[in-house]
C-alpha cells in the first residue's frame, strides 16, 4: 500500500510537471465522475432488512465489543499497529 501511495505521488508529480497543476485536478474530476457513473450503474438497489433505529444499530456494535473477547483483542492489535 505504501508503494502505491509513493507511486501515485511520483505519477502526479510528473503529470503536474508536464501539464501544469490544474491538469491533475481536472483529471481527478473526470476520473471521479466516471467512477460515479460506473458505480451508479453497477451497484444494485438494495433495501436494508434492518428495521430498527440507527441508535440501536450503534448500540449493537458496543454490545458485540462487550461480549466478544476476540473482537476486543483485534481492536487492541489495530490500535497498537496504528500507534506505532
């Protein structure tokens, strides 16, 4: 993932050097618009089966966190990996 980030910086730098800084933004606008249209056509119209409130849905996440020790350990690993 780090290589992709560094590679995108190199490519955008070359595009900016060759075509100017505005070209990079215009290209991003075009790519985002194409992705929007593609996703709009390809993703299905799915209606959720969950019939409760959003607050209850958020509360269920905390209930899982309280009941599942594996989830707590995975969250701790993620926190430690993010911290250092």
